[in-house]
């Protein structure tokens, strides 16, 4: 009994002076563990007279409970101190200024593309994106581009095999539409197109087109010219004028290049427009009767016009960007100037 008394006293004083949870775990195993001091006493019970054993056992258990309780309370106390320290150290200082967060923006090509799509949807046009991988037939044959045309050369286009290639223009989706729909047809096709070109200041193997097609009865060059004026004013402002120059494309006849008032000098003449006051932005023409025939449309009854705009070149012209690579190198300082 005296031993138990001694053990309790010494355990209490060690618990009192313990400075860490680890110390408490050690005290726990020294006094209450398998080889702990209390167990040693229990092991010695068998040497005591039978009538004394329950009494000693009871005192040992009482002592064990008391030590356990004291250790548990002190561990809880350490836990609380630990938590309090953590909370006071980790408190958020709302007075620290935050770094401004930079957000990305919509790419200039997509901005112009979306603006044009809105413009044409309001005019009742359908929007088609078409297929990136097309066949020789839809890219060339149906569009009246003869076998010996340079665009059909493997050196100018990305062929997968003799019949399949990455589209060289978005016109292929116009053919697909004309095959499936009867006139009147009012559609725009837009997306990426691919040509074998070394990257330099004005060339890129990938660029973007926006094409417009109208096929109906009695469509004339007057309708085409009216539409070109609308587009030019929409893209570059109300005072923009257009100028048509005769040109040649296999899929239109007659064909024209379209110049617009230089947006930099407003037509007065500057280095960008080479003092002419005009810059070239579009190609267009009346749909070639062969193209209509290839698509099963009666070219005696119906006529149409087609307009093609290179979005990348247009953006370069409008914003005075000299290098097409600036549009694709993710230089935020350049891209954010184009709104
Ligand atoms: Zn100019």
C-alpha cells in the first residue's frame, strides 16, 4: 500500500512538471505500461495472503485511474495550447495589399470573327465552320480549280494521301452546303485554313478565313457591291469607301480584289497604304457557273456571289501589325492593344 502511495505521489509530480505531450506519453508507459511500476505490484499480488489481494488490487486500480486521468487532462491542455498558437499564427492579415490578378482576353482573330458572325446573323445568314480535313474534290475539283493549279500541288497543301488534305480554304463547306440546300442560300463559313508556307513576317501555315456566299435568283454584282460596302463600313467605320479591281479566281467570274479606304490616313496617303489611300482587304466575285453546276444548282436560273476575307491579314492591316507572328506568339503586350 505504501508503495502504491509512493508511486502515485511521484507520478503526480512528474505529470505536474511535464513540458510536452511526449513526456506525458513516457510517464504513461513508465507507470501504467506492461512493465510499468503498477503492473509490477499486481504481479506481486500472488505472494500476498488471499484476503489482502482484493484490497491491494482495488488501491492499485484507483491509483491507475487517477494517473490516467491526470495525464489525459494535461494532454488536453497541451492540445488546447497548440490549437490556440496555431490560430493566432495563422490569422489572415486583411491589411496586406493583394497582387493584382491578370486575366486573359479574347484573341483578336476571334474578336473579329465573332463581330462578323453577329453582323451576318442579323442579316439572316447561316454560319458554318465546316471540316478541317477535306477531300480533294471539295477543296478543288468542285470549285473549278483545275488539276494543274499550283494550289493542288503537294508542296503547297498538307496532304494525308492522294485524296485527303487539310483544307486550304473554307470554301469547301460552301460546296457541301450548296449540294444539300436549294437556293436561296445565305451563308458564311469561317475557321482555320492550312497551307505549306514557311513562317515569316507575312506568312503562316495556319491562318483564318471568313467567307460569304449568297445564291438566289437574280443576284447581281450590284448586290455584291452593296454587301462589300456594308462590310467595309462595319469593319472600318461609316466613312470607309471601297474600290474594286478586276482579278482572277477559278471559282468566281468575274472576280475582283477589293480595296478599302486606308484606316490609318483616312485616304490621304501614308506609308502603310504606300501613299495610295487604299488598302487591299478582300477577294470576291460572282460564283462561277461551273461551281453551281457541280453542286447541282441550275446556273441559268440562279446566280450568286462569294466574298473571302483573310482575318489575320485584315487585323494586321487594321492595327498596323507588321509581323503575322505577333498574332500567334502570345505576347500579351501586343494582343491587348487589339480590342
Ligand atoms: Zn494610308
